[in-house]
């Protein structure tokens, strides 16, 4: 039970990191191209992950005797598992890299650059709904009438939040639609990694899939990276880049997948409901984003809808 309490505390830390990351990243976009920013932070994150993977492996090999075979539910298995990577595993990792890192990151950063922090975070708050219905489509979970009602309420909330952006301009609406695409990518990424998590560590799966996604992302965005006046960036933008790479990618991603491994995707995704609350509060405080009645109503609809989809059973 102690490791369950620990993972709950870590999930709250993850929500705090991701919630504050929205405003930190968006503030950096005043000086730097969003996709160039993302290419560099993904490179930093991938290098840190690969360094951890190599370092942990060498540490375990240096230990006397046969390394212990950690079970899938142990804390140690988050960082290291002795199972070798098969050809099928590498194919799965490549798929996760393309969907969960290259495509998701492109949509997330592009959407955040075009729309508000409130819209971005509240749209992504619907991720547990997408995860619930994707697992249902795969035959892993039954969808009840209460769950359908929760999904409908969440979608209504998103419409209330983003519907006004049709009148605000094409750019804001494009950003909202990109965020909806990011929701789908993150749901696929989360569920797609579950099978790998039964045999391999969270750090290994996350780090290798991120490295694959980064190897695609950086060449595609190389022109944007070259156009940035890196020497002219302020200290605040550099701090935002380092914070977002080390905490929003390395620390928070590790917590997310470690939790999926230990307690499952359904319970893990519930904690993503805290993210928009932190994100909206920091955006109002530090970016001066307005928080009108429609966004408050939409936020309530999204979060209540998500809560309904997480009711066990939920009636027939």
C-alpha cells in the first residue's frame, strides 16, 4: 500500500508540473518559434532519458550476482527490467514514437501557440474520456449509459469552451482542433504502451519512444531551429526551455507511465483532471488570460463528464 500512496503523491506532482508548463511554455513563444522550442526541448529530454537508461543498465550489470527480476508492479521495475527488447517491441516503440511524441508534440505545441491556455488544458482534460472509449472499443472495458452521458457532457463542455473561437478567428479554432487531435494521440499512446509496460521499464519505454519521435521531429523542424537567434534569447526563455524539457517531459512522463504500469490507465488518467485547474489559475495570474463565465461553465461540464466516465460499472 505504501507504493500506492507514493504514486498518488507523484501524480499530483505531475499535475502541478503539467499545469504550470502551459503558461511557462506559452510565455517563451514571445521570443522563439514554438516548433523550434519543442525540437530543442525534445532533444534535451531524449538525451536525459537515454542517459538514464544507459546509466541504470550499467549500474545493474555492475552489481554482484544475477540482477533481480523485478515484477511488473514493483517500484524498481519503473527504472529497470531485465527482459530483452524483441523485434516486435521495437516496432511497437516506433509506433509509440510516431504517435505519442512526433504527432502529439506537433499538435500540442501548435495548438497551444494558437489558442489560450484555458482552451488547451480543458480540451486535453477530455483525455480520460478518449481513453475509456478506446479501451471499450478494444473490448477491455464496458461503456454504460452513465459513461455515455459523461462523454456527452464533456463534449458539450468542450463545445462551450471552443465554440466561441469560431467567431474569434480561424487561428484560435485551428489551435482548438489541434488540441483535439492531441487528445486522440495521447489516448492511443497511453493504451498502446500498456503491453510493453508488462515486460519493460517505464523509463525505458518512454525514453526510447521519445528518442524515436525526436529523431523524426528534429529534421522536420530543422529550418525553424536554424532561424532562431539563440544567442539573443532571454534568461527566462532558456529557463522555460530547460524546465519544460526536464520536468514536463522527463519527470512528468516517467510518473505518467509508471502510474499506468502500477495502477492502470483509468485511475492514472483521473489525475489529469487537476491539470486544467492549475493551468487556468497560472494563466490568469501570469499571462493575464481572461476567465469568462462560458469557460467556467465549460470547465465544470468537462470535469463532471470525465468524473462520470470513471464511475465503476455506471449502470447498464
